[in-house]
């Protein structure tokens, strides 16, 4: 079958791995063009060369954003702009009659997210987005262990993402401290998408938030000494009740210098599972059964390497076979709703009942998209 043509809008820090994977890792998509509000950034990607001086992506065109959106060949556009631009850019993509795949978070507000989902539905297009790490070998193996009954009925889960923010390395870190950033909206999507995939949808939450600094000092190479105003909460603690009855807790923080906390654990009536970093695709997955030591379990699924773009390949698969895309808009919206709900609960001091839900994506079997 002819690969689905894909374009990228937003040629910044994360675009490199998407360019690489969408150009070579998946046989059912073909990256044909990239664009950026700053055209020179798109041109720089097209001009990238390997050690022998050959262009890395010989078939890739640099385009203006409007030109890319008008290109009839392109069916999926991957939106790698900053969070504040996700809504506006995705809306343009859908209005141009193309499917939209957004980096996380889906949008800044729930209203924007709902509007995009409705627009996609009205136009018969797909919308979805990152993270797609839950389709990797690590989380898929953990899910299979749960579904095969190795920990019994899941009862509780913990998730911790603690670091000191991204201003020590990112060349343009402002957006991490503006709405759509902060540790929950930036990193929460990896952890919450994994938890929803493992335990099902979330029904109600409670949250508490704090902010250690009103401004941060940048230490990344090109911005050393720059002051970044902080407009978001930088430590967010959340409690979740899943629709299944299981309970969970999550802490995300950009105010932590070091810690010894596990990333994700799921505890069931007859075992405990240590789930690998949901910001990656591989392992290790570890299982503890009553009376036994922790054991590392071999990965049962494919895509253990950095496979960012797997969700795009899956969206292309959904376009051709008509079934649901796994990294769907409904899933991304449910995660957005949970993240807002933690903040709403913190503001009100009350539990927050979620209005959203989503289908749990089908497990990813086999090696569907490899060349
Ligand atoms: N950097 C990472 O490690 C990383 C990892 C995973 C996900 N993400 C997500 O990817 C997205 C991009 O992050 P990044 O680090 O590459 O940011 P970045 O600032 O390095 O790049 C963003 C690019 O988008 C362009 N842009 C901004 N507004 C635009 C618009 N309206 N139209 C067209 N282009 C526009 C900018 O010119 C820039 O080139 C964010 O949503 C972020 O959460 C980043």
C-alpha cells in the first residue's frame, strides 16, 4: 500500500527525532515536507547532512506553513510547535482538510481541546497526538502482564516525575514556565497516558499545587543568565480514583534537585509491577510476586528504541484500515482534563469529578509498520 504523506510544522528541538523516524523507521508513512513560522528553521532541517556530506533527508522539502497546508499530497500534519500554538496550528491543519497529530499537551484549555475534537469529527478527520511512548515495548509489556493476570486485580498506582526543570539544557525554555508548561502539562502526559493505558480511565481527582520560584535563571549554553518568569505551578501533587475503583497518586515537580523515587508502580491483589520510564519506549519491566524477589521480565513487544512518531504511523494505519488511532484525540483530551482537574481541585479545595472519558487503545501487537 502507498505510504501516507506526512508534513511537520515546528522545526525546533524535538523535531529531529520525528524527522529521522518518519523518514526511515515506519514503512507506512513518508515525510515529505517541513515548515516553521521561522522558515530558516525548516530550511536548516532540509539542509542537514550526514558525515559523508549527503543530505540526510533527500526527499524532504522546506515550505512556508500555508504552502504545506495547501499541499494536496499531505494527509497528516504533525504539530511540533510550542504548547501555546498547538490549538491555533491544529485548527488550521483541520480546516485545510488534513489530520492533525499534536505534540503534548493537546491544547492549553479544555475548551480548545473540545473544539478541535468536534471540528475533526465534523470534517471526518483524525486528531490525536503525543505521547506515543505508551505504544513502546516497555508499557505494552507491562500492560500485557496486567491483562494476563500476573498482579491480580490492580488496586493502586504511584507515579513520580521530579527534576529541576529544563532551563539547564533547552535552547528556548520559556514555554516550560508558561501556560501549557510546568511539570504537569509538560511531563504529566507521559505518566497519565501510561496509567490510563494500564488502569483505565480516571473518574475523580484531588490536587494540590505549589510554586517554589517566581522566576528561574537559565543556564543552558546559549541563554546563560537569562531570567525566565514563572507563570505556572511547578510542584503538582494529585490523587486519582480510576473508574475501575483502583486509586493512584502522582507528583510532578520542577523544584526537585534529586530523588530516589520510582517512576511508575502498579500494585495488585497478587503482585506488584515496576513500570519503566514512560518518557521512553523500552524497559526495564519488573515483577514481584508474593514470596518471590523482583524479577526483570523480558520485553514481549516491539519498539524498545526511541520510536517517537509511532503514534503518527498508527494514525496512518487507522486512515487506511478505518479503525481507531491509538494515540487518539479522546485519550489526549482525557489526559488534558485530568491535568486541569488537579489544578482546579487545588484552587477549590474539593474533589473534582471528571466529565471526560475515552476508549482504552488496543494493545499494539506485532511489528506493523517497520520497513
Ligand atoms: N524538547 C523536547 O525534549 C520535547 C520532548 C517531547 C515533546 N516536546 C514537545 O514538543 C513541542 C515542541 O517542543 P520543542 O522543544 O521542539 O520547542 P522549540 O521551541 O524548540 O520548537 C518549537 C518550534 O515551533 C515553531 N513555532 C512556534 N509557533 C509556531 C507557529 N504558530 N507556526 C509554526 N511554527 C511555530 C518555532 O519557531 C520553533 O521552531 C512542545 O509541545 C513540547 O512540549 C518537546
